C-alpha cells in the first residue's frame, strides 16, 4: 500500500476519534498529556507505516476463511 491511491482513508470524524484515543492512551498509560498535533502525527504514522500490515493480515485471514468455506460447500456434493 505504498502508492498514494492505496492509502488508507478515514473520515474526519474517525480520525478525530482515533487521535483522541491516542491522547487518552498517553495520559492513562504514560502520564503524558499530548496535544492535538502530536496525536494527529502519531495517527498519521500508524496509518502510513503500520496499518497496511494489519490490512494485509485481514485480507489473508479472509482469504483463508473463504477457502475453508468453499471446501465445506464442495464436500456436500453428491
């Protein structure tokens, strides 16, 4: 997902929610208060560098699941 057209896109509301969750995490787990800009930059980093791995893993798991379901369907043939 390195090319721009494949970038993971989130709504403004979803990004704001996720950035807020990052701020909450830093405060609860590390006792640090970070601002809106810092949380947005962290979120952008996660989206750009880490999210594609999670996405690809989800695709691989969906593929495996669908193949198993297809095998189940073929097993009932007469």
